[in-house]
């Protein structure tokens, strides 16, 4: 897992993500997140990297 930020414009991506959820109910938001995760995982395409990301996400405080 990369310890440094590799997204050149993380704020713009975050804003785009928030906009995508506008007007969705909780169920629709969850489905959007699930579809986005699967699409991004397909783009990553590396099982080890995906495993590390899942583990890192579980360790982050809620």
C-alpha cells in the first residue's frame, strides 16, 4: 500500500464523489459505493494491492 498520496487532485475527486451521491437515498448511496469499489478494483487489477487496501481500510478509525 502506498503511504503517500498519489491522486494529484484529491480534493476534486472528493468533490466529484460527493456530487455523485447528491439526491440518493441511503440504499442508492451504498449501491453506488459498491459499484465504484468494484470498478476501481478492476482498474487496480492486483490482488495483493487490493488485499492491502481492504486491510488498511479496516484499520482506519471510524
